[in-house]
C-alpha cells in the first residue's frame, strides 16, 4: 500500500502532466502577488492607522466626558482596528514560504491572533456590561456636548475608512474589513444619540443603555470570530463543506469502490485540506482514478491540497477508522 500525494508525483504520463497543470492553476491566486493585492494592502494600512488613532482619542474622550457609550464605541473601533490588522497580517504571512519547521507555512498565526483578540474583546464586553448596570443603578454625570462632538468625528472617520476600503478592489480581506467598519457606524450613531439626548434632555441613563446596545454588536461579531478561529485551530471541517457529501462524491468516481478514514480540515482560515483511504477496484488504473478524484475535489469543493491513499483490501486495520461509504457486494470479487 503506497500513499499518493498530488504534490509529490513525477513522470511524463498524460495524467501526471494534466495534474501538474491543475496544481499551477490552483496555487496562482494564493502565491502570486498582484496589483489588486498591493492596492488592498495600501487601503488596509491607511484605514488601520486612521481607525486605530481615533480609537485611542475616543478612549481618552470617553474618560474625560465620563461616557460609557463613547467607551463602548471606542471598543467597537478597536475591533475594527484588530480586523484591519489581522487582514494585513494575513497578507504578510501568506507571502512567507513553508519551512522545514513549518511545512504548512505560517498562515495559522493569523488564526491564533484572531483567537486571542476574540478573548480580549469578550473581556471588554463583560467590563462594559457590568459598568452599564452599575451606572443604571447609580447614574453619573456625562458631558453630553463632548460625547456628541467626539462621536460625530468618529462617524466621519468611519465613513472615510469605508470609502478607502471600498476602492481597494476585490480583495477578500478588504471586503471583510469593510463590513467591520460599516458595522461600527452604528456604534458612532449610538454615541451621537446618547450625547444629543443628554444635551437636550439631561437624561443620563441613555448613556449606559446605548452602551449595552453597542456591546451586543461587539459580542455578536466577537463570538463569530471566536467560533471561526476555534474551528480552524481544532482542525474542524470547514463550515461551507459537507463531510458526507464529499465522501459520497468521491465514492462515485469511476474506479473507487469505497472511502474510509476521510479527514477534511482547515489549513488556514480560507484554505482546506483533505486526506482519505480509497478502496480501489483495479490497482493498475490508480493514476487515472487519482487524477479524476483530484479534479473533482478542486472543481466542486475548492480543495487543492489532497492526499489519497489507495487500498485494495476489504479489511481495515485499527479501531479509529471513520467509515464513510460501505463496500457493495458486487465490488468484493474485484478486490485483491
């Protein structure tokens, strides 16, 4: 029994030549730099500097004005800053080649940073919620005019960042960061409303109430980030892929009798890998069967890092094997 890997085969057979061509196409977008990548990186950098600098200013303003709503909006802007920083980190790390000590490369540093960032943001949400409840029970004076002015400037900063990111091309990182910035517009609007209500009515509870509303926005995006990063670190099946569907599709490839010990996991946050044991009917036709299985996985499921091990025995050693598809009775006579 010999493990076959699409990145390690050599030879002049037509199937091998076709497979090398598939490899080139599959890796073009993830390794070759382009003008759009440079444009996205420039937009991300400018938006990061602008958003991060104003988040610090907003924290100082929230402390001076005594506004919890302004502090929660600053926390939301810090989530945007973290998202922009992670997007830049992902672009930088993606250009680093694998090494002998990191054969998969270094792209999971992005995921680890996202996980740590999510935990820190959860702590921020807890702090804001506790402080909001305390202020609802014992209202404190808030400088509504200062809150209104700072939040209005924050709204302008978010609009400028969104405009820059919208012109960054079709980069996935830029589009993701744009969604974060657009969601932060709501936080700025909430702080503006809190400041206006305090200025015109003097009703102080509006500040902690709106801070709780903004905290829910942070909690929603943070929980999603935590779930996604945990799934990658735990090498879970990507959410957009169906384990059973992949197994059934592979089993329908001509020459394959059954699939077992199938594993699908995240290599990075946006790239999946697959390995499986393949019960084949005719060992002599394995090169053609392998090429067909790889084309299926690349074209239908977007999986380009594939390891398939052929097996022509009915017995499966070990106790931790995951059976995916059963072996039909008509296939058994063809096994050796």
